[in-house]
C-alpha cells in the first residue's frame, strides 16, 4: 500500500477507487501517475472493454516502467500512457 507522506498515512487505492464510484465504460485519468501506478491497474479492471484509463506523467522513465508491466498484463488495452507536463499550459 503506498504511503502519503504529507498526510502521514497509508493510502488504500482500492478503497479510494470504490468510493469514487468508478463503473464499467467510464474513462478516467490518473494525473501524475507515479511509478506505483496505484490508480491505473485497479480502475482498468473496473472500466472494462468500453472504458479507458489515461495514465499521465512527466517522467518518461515512469511511463516506461508502467509499460513494461502492461506488456504482460491482460487488461493493457484499457490503459493509455501519456507523457505531459501538467504545470505548463
């Protein structure tokens, strides 16, 4: 489970995703995905074949690490990796 240092707590992505009300067919984005991709894999299972999860990060190495996991994961077609600097217009 990832740690949220600013809050000094452990974060349970599955609980957060459940509370967010993600449903089949939805298109969702994880902005600032990070190397754990905690909010990519679980939602991709939920959104199903008609949904999509957009994983956005500024670091190409982070996206490459996620891609290597997606290469062996059965729901990879539900995830799109996007390189972007969210702080620039």
